[in-house]
C-alpha cells in the first residue's frame, strides 16, 4: 500500500468511525439555579423536566407559566417545548397569549444574558401543529437542546439545530437526559 493509499484509508476510517459513534454531550455551559417552564403548557412535560433536573442534582424551580419576574436570581432558563390545549385552557391562556408570554420570557432572558436550554420530552405524541409552531419560533433562541429521539422522526429539531449551530442531544427515554444534564451544568 502506498503512502497516498494509507492516508486515504485512514481518512476513510476516521470518517466512518465518526459517523457511527454517538454524539458527545457538549461540555458544561450552563449555571445554576435554573428556572424550568413550559412553552405550550404541557405541564406534565415540564414536571418531568423538573424531576430530571433534581435527579441530576441541580437547583431548579418550576413555574409552569413563567414570566420575566421568575427569572430573578436565575442563571439558566429551561424551556420545555410541547403544547397542550388542555393545559392552555387550565392556565387560562390561548395560543396567542402563550406565545406572547414565551416571547417576553425569552426577550428578558436575552436581556439578562441568561442562556436557554430547550427540552422536548413529549416525544412523537406531543408533536402537532401548535408544538411545531413553538419549536420553530423558540428553539433558535436556545444555546442547546435535549430531546426525546422519538419526537424528531421528521428531523425538525435536527434541521433547526444545524441551521442555528445549536448542539442537539437526543435520548431514547426521558430518564436518559439525566447524564447529559449533569455534564452541561457547571457544579
């Protein structure tokens, strides 16, 4: 084998190895404490996100319909992306009011230089027209996303994250998000 063939073989091997290895969780970029809130009023998903942060030994507060006032003394905003018409009704919100609440919250986080972690824990069953609108509008504001792989079957998260350089971590089940959470938060 010539030197040129050896180099080509090595390059090919590295390319193949990189494509089959799982994506690495990015290094710690977020700080505590964190505010967990729903973006779409799927309160069950927001509650799951809170439990995952607790399992990761993070200091977190849940505000299902968080506002800019809730960002006081917080260092990270966790937006749990997933719409629920029942949840919106229970919160006394319609889709326009919910989107406006999230816009104000995201704007305040940006103003205060509070990074946003987007999570989608509802999987395929939480996807729908309204959830997709929320994902399209608010995911680009995130510094990173952790999602259930089943919620990305159409590649929407991948497409948005690639086009905006947002690291994307996909997990097979919610509990698998604990380890990435431990790694991305500074202790």
